[in-house]
């Protein structure tokens, strides 16, 4: 049961958003810019970073919904599963593997990102913009995950719901509910 | 040295936001609502939560800047800020704020650590659902900001007077207005 009175029937972060529209607006906007708007990394790649960090933070709702969005963008659930288990062995580009490594470091604490981590990503073609966004996506999911779990939101275990949610997010982004 | 080429002459999160102004807007707006806008918790109390979480995350820039903003809200009481960081259970703050800081500390370690008892305890001391919600979100928000600031290895000057000056300005103007000072003049008037 949620720790505060949240609207029933709304899963995960949508219940927090409905409770406090004033904070929902910038939180949606941030997700939309980082994950959905055109950028040097594809939306599928960025959703994989979000999913990986959410899995490391053990947030069921976020890893299922963003995993769903990543799968919808990439047309493959298998890649999503493999990234969650071991990004270094996942069938993604070497550059994305290096960025996922940075994201994992950020998840365990910002100071853990080393010059070597950044140099590796850069050697594989990552730009400053991509490194910046990787750090911020990882950091942002350390917020979203804690928000969703810290309120004790309802997180149904219904794979088809997350697949559908993922498809919707992949298509429409995060600005509107 | 920062991990990427950040604009020179700016420190901490301000240099990162200047690198990517598109994200600066929602980040400033969220900070404004959570920390500076009208609220049943005082701005000083909310800044103490922000400072405490930043110190748990070991982020020098954030704990210094929000510690200074907290002190500016609390009539310059830097000693109280220090006490909260060191051991808030013994600090001269309300029982309600202590209960909220317990929740913030749990969120910092991971959202799942917050229990129904933690929330019930805060409620016993008068905390409302909105106050519990915002405590969780302030703590979560700083788990983002701290990682953003340290993950890019931003410049974090050691001169306390700098933070004190800036703290007074942000406490007075808030985040949206003060946050625009790094932007080109055209953007500031928006």
C-alpha cells in the first residue's frame, strides 16, 4: 500500500504525478527532453540506459515501463533483457556499451565515473553531448526510481500492461499523461 | 578537470546546465516548486533536507550551496546546518522535521527502504501527505543533482564565502530567476 493517499488504479509514477501536478510538469518535461526528443543517441539507446539504471536500482515499475519503451523502439525484447543482465555482453554498439558503463558508475555514485570511463566512450565515438546526456539520464533515473519506490506506489506485475505502456511512450513521449 | 568541455567561469550544476540549457529549464522549475515556492514546510526546512541528502551523497558543491541557502533562510544560522549534517537527531529542529529527515535518509539509500512505519511516524508528529511526498521527492531530486554534479566532475571551488554570497541571492530570488544569470541576456528577460 502506498505511504500516502494516492489515487487508486494509477500505477507507479503516474500516481505520484496525479498527486502533485506542479512537480509532475517539470519531471515529465525532463524525461521528454532526455529520452524522446531528437538527439545524437537514438530514443531506443536512451531508453536502454534508463532501463539499465532502473534495473540496478531494483525499481520494478521503471525497468518494466522503460524496458517496454526500449523494446518498442528497438523491436526486440531480447536486447533489453541482455542489457539488464550484462551490458558488456549485450548486442549493442561498443559506444553504447561504454556509455552504459558510465551510467552504471553514476548509479552507484557520481564520483565513481573515472577519466578512463570517459576516455573509453570518447575513443568509441561518444561526443560530449552524449556523455552529458548519459550522466543526466542515469542521474535522473536515480530520482525517478526513488520517487516511485519511496512513495510505495502500486506496481502491478502485468507484462502486457508494460508492453502497451512502452509502445505508448515510444510513440508519444512523456509530456502528456 | 570536468569530464566534458563545460563553459568556463561557472561551477557545479550551473556549468552543467549552461552546457545544456534545454534541461536547465525543467530542473530549475522543479527546484523552485520543491524548495522555494509557497509551502507548509518552510524554505529553510526544505533546504535542510536538500543539504542533508547531499552530504550523505558526499557531494561537496550541493551540500555547500544548499547549506548556504538553508542558513540564509534561517537567519544566518550556519551552526544549525552543521548540526543537521552531523547528527540531525540531536539538532534543534522540530520532531516533525526529524521524522522527515529519517525518510529522506532512507530514500537516499534506495526508495524501497522507506516503510509504512516511517510514514506513520512522520504523520504522528503532524506531517501531511504533501509534506511526506515532497520530502521523498526532494531527497530523490538531490540523488539526481548530486550525481549530475559529481558524475561530470564539475568544478567545485573550496571558498566558503562564494557559497555564502550565492546562497543569500538564491534564498531571496529563487531558482528560476537566479538560474538565468548564466544565460545570454536575451534569455534572461523571458
